[in-house]
C-alpha cells in the first residue's frame, strides 16, 4: 500500500454539491481521493467524478506554457478570413496542415504573453471604448479568481459586459427568485431533504447530475418515510423511489405547476395566514389560474389530470414540503416563468421559511453560485447589487479607489449577447477564463461565425478547447489541485480549496495572472487606481466581504475545518442554513400571474421529435476535465437515447449510427434504445465535441433571463449513411481527439 507524503483536504471541482475531498499525495502526485466521514456535505460519500476524475491534472494535453499566434510575434498583419478547423487527429493536431501553419502557436514567456495581451486590450479600449470590451468569468474557478476578473473589467475598462455560465444554466431561476423573493440562491440546504414529508424533484436528473444529493433523497424516502414526486419528461432513476412520476412533455412546466396551484386553491388547501402576512399579488394570481384546470394541463402536457390533482394534494397537505429543480426548469425560452410557477406553489402553501421546506435550485457547477455572488453578471456587482443603482456604484468606487461617477451605470451584455455583438462597432475584444462557448452556446454554427468576427481573443484555461482554438493568446492556468481559495456550493456553503502541490510547468494561478495583467493595463493606460498587490487569496475575499455583507463574517480561519453557509454578516455569526424565516429580502414574497407560452419549436412532420439535452454521470459540462481523465474510458462516446416505440417505427436498432438533424445543424452518433426517454422525446448529452448537441439546439432566449432554450428543439432522426459525413467512422469510434 502506498503511503502518502501528505493528505490535503479540499473541495470537489465538479458539480454544485461541494463534496469534501482528501487528496492523497505522493512525490507531488495525487494517487488517491477519499472523503472525511464527518463532512456535513457528503458524509464520506463521493460520486465517480469526485473519486476518480482527478487525473486530468496530469494529462499530457494539459497546457502549461503561454502561447501566442506567430503573427503577433512577427508584428505582421493578422491573416484575413479567420477560420478554425475542428477536425483533429489522435494527437490533437489539426488535420488541415495548411490552416494549421497559418494559425500556428508559438510558445513564449509570461512577460511576452501578458504584454501582448495588455497592448491589444489597451489598443482596442482606447480606440472603441468600454462597449468593445467583454469578459467571460468561470464557474469552475474560485471566488477570489472571479471577483478579481470582474473587478478588472469594471474598474479598468469601465464596462459591465461581464457574465459566466449561469446565463446558460440557472439564469431563469435566478431572475425568478429575485423577482419573487429578492434572493437568488437555495432557500434551504440539500441535507434538509431528510426532514421533508413530501418533496418535488423536477427538471433534474439528480442521480447523474448531483449524485450525493440523490443519495440523501433516497435516504429520505427509505429511512424517513418521505414521499417524492418526480416531474420530468424522462424516466430518471429517482422514479424508482418516487411515490408519483408525472412525465410531462418538455416545455410544459407552467401548465402543470399552475394546474397544481389551481387544485390547491379550488380545494381550499392554501395557507391563508402565510399568504396574508407574507405575500402580495395574490388577487391577480388567482385570476390567472382560472384556465389552468388539470384537464387543460393534461391536454398540453400529457400528464393525466388525476395525477396532477394527487400531486397537488400531497404537496399542499404535507407538514414540510420542498421543491428541488434543475435546468429542465430554467433552460427554456420561458424558464423564468417555469421557476415562478414553482415559487407560486410554495407561497400558496407556506412551504418556505422553515427547515425542511423551501425553493431549491440545484446549481450545476462547483462554483457557479460563488461566481454569481462575486458579481460575474452584467446586472450585478458582488452581493447582487444592481449596477444601475448609483448608491451601489458609490460603494464599489470607494472600495476600488475609483473617482466618483467613474463606474458605469449601464447594464452589460449577457453571455449570449456578447457573442451576438461581436462585429464592427460592437464587441471587439473578448477575454475567456475557463469557459468554452464553442461547446456551451446554443446553435454552434452561429456561434462559430461570431467567434471568427472577434478582433482579439484571450483564453485563460488548463486545456486547449474548442474556444481556445480561436484565441490569439493562450494563458495556462491551474486546476483546483494547484490553487488556494474558496468555492460556494449550491447550499450557499463557502468552503476552502487547497493546493495539493505546485503548478505544473509554467502554469499560474488565475488570480495571480489577473493581478499581473491588471497592473500592466493600468500602466499602459496611465492610471493607478484599484489595488492589485495581494499577497494571498484571503486578502481578496476580505476585500469583497468588506462591501458584500453576505460574506462579511467569513474568514479562512473560520472555514478551515467546516464551511459556513452565507449570509454570514459578522465575525461571530454562525451562518444561515435556512432563509426567509421572518421576511423576504424584498419585504413580501410576490405572486406572479403567468400564461402558457409553448416552446419555440413544436414537433412537425419534418421534425417529429423533441430533443432535450443534459449530462451523464461520468462526464461534466463541456468535457474539458472528464474527457481528459480516466472517466472518458467509462463513457467514451456520445449517444442519443430513443424510446423503443419510436425506434421500431423508424427501423432503428440499439447501437445503430444515426443522423440527428435540426433546423440549425446535424450530428452523427449511435443510438441507445431505452424506456428512460418518453415517446416523441430524444436525449443527447452535451459533453462530446465530436457530436456536439449544441449544434442542434435553439438559440431562442427567455426575454427576462436571456437564457437559451437548450431543453426543447425539434429534430429528425435518420439511419446514418456512409456519405452523411466523411469522417463518420472517426466520430463514432474515438474519444475527444
């Protein structure tokens, strides 16, 4: 048995559960991962990603040296017709050598890479102003990394064109919760599920997306007698533990949830005291419910009216009930309305503001909650302070030593808007830290065009991915195992991240890269305002907490062993696992009258299936980490899931290669015939660049949250032919490269 040199306690870099890890290190190499049994988050349990998905840190394809395009070093004019090749060979080299030579990378030192970056960002800012500048922050990076990145763009470039992947996952939930409660995070903690009498899981394949929370849900059912209601188009694993399964059609959330509200009102199951004392807007809301009968909802959603009635009664009559939801609620062109429909249910019944109740969006990435808290959004400073509020602006001007009125009051562009504005007179320079829009954006063929129109692009990451392939400068950063800082999980729990060993090669920690670049930018612009000389990441967190009261009482010493759940307003405050016990941040909770708006693309004769997308247990997000780990051997290729009845009609057998086509693109992949998906619905995971689901998805946006409709678009499926794609054999039989 190998004896470790040391064991380093840290936080998992994958989903939003925030499991505690113990990294066993020998000779500066992690060889095993375990978890402490006294962890309040995961109690020693880990999923396959947390336990085995760490070896990407040592993958030979990891980038550890700064790169720039050759033309930047030779001071030549940038080649016209910027086009990037995505077909690559096993060793990661572009197949088209001519384009590879035109756009080849050159290894360089940090001074050269950062000076070239600073020169070009300064040049574009001086020429075109704040609106030409934009940045993508990173839900995989630490709170400290993200805080400094948004600070750099706001304090130096005076722009609010700052966003990150929350726009592509839970933006609808964030907007809905802000409108209805004044807060945007989970109201309770996932571990409180064992206190539930009844709980609803909707739009979340929790067993694969948040496996440790799913364990707690199963425990609540098996050991504590809770009743679970699953509302989802797919027969996910949790259905086996559920009292009821409501298999609604994708995009019909509002009719089903509103019909449940209709039943609760009609059968006098409402909590009148809660409504009277703590909410507003009930009269308009009640009027809007008239048409949402269970029969109306059944006609639209396919869920039997009697099942809607039974589910409504179960939820309303429980002593403690909660709702847990995922991106099946938010990733729709009416994602905000879907989340508001859930919030209305909680207000009607008073199932909020107490332990074992609540509204609980399950956040997808390890630090998407933290990146949002840090102000990495176009509408908010850290702490969800609106950027168009002069009082908020004044607070951050003082904190950052900015002249009065210096920060912008103009709302910034969202993630999707940043790329759609990439043209002359719009966004000219984009800085991407740890994100991969060429995998995560909808309608990738359109995204590719926008990426080509950027004048200058910087990628700060650990791997060269599909977006980094467009970059002019690549800055090698460090993964979780080579940095210190904090993550904030889906429970609002702020936890320590600790380096297991030094960075590989010349890779640098994100916050140090940002500080070095920021000082160069200020020098070139002739300003010296904001502070960038931090000695450690805790200094950064303290600066942010000096203005954002939710984090004011959090110190590294206080979270050394166990994290704290914010709000933590003072140094002696114990944290706040349950929100809204007395009031809501906006005062009264607000009911919202809703209407049913169909998905933008309904099935048709030409495109008879509805495609929904999501994750699988073995992989995560765009695949940069898991596809470069041993986990890629466990799930090596994309599959499209199809119901047996649909497969029989179309003459498709399990394992057959098929072409899936939408109005925007097509992919070739094999089919898995399974009853996990409903008739008329197909599912594709979005982790696989060689069969990218987002080549198919619809870029229609929710008008309020600006989140795309990833969860529903119309597609057709054909048996694949040899001439469908020249390299179909490569696509169907290779890993990432």
